[in-house]
C-alpha cells in the first residue's frame, strides 16, 4: 500500500503532464484535510469550501 504522500506525488506528476483526471483524484485524496485546514484559517465552513474550490480551479489552469 502506498502512502498518501506517494499517491499525491503520483497524481501531481500526472497533472503536470496534462492529465486533468488526476486533479479529481488529488481532490478526492486531500479535500477533507484541506477543508479542515482552511476552516481553521477562515473559521467558516462555507468560506473554507469556497477557498478550496478556488484553489483547485487555479491548479487546473
């Protein structure tokens, strides 16, 4: 079984090569943690979710 870090690295590499499906896999692997982190910064679940969505959109550009 690969670790989360290895899985993220694999999907990030694929995304860098233009595989946008890898972005969905990265999101699925990390969204819960990222939303939790963003919520500690924003103190608001909706803002945290919006921030994550905006970040993922920027990554896909």
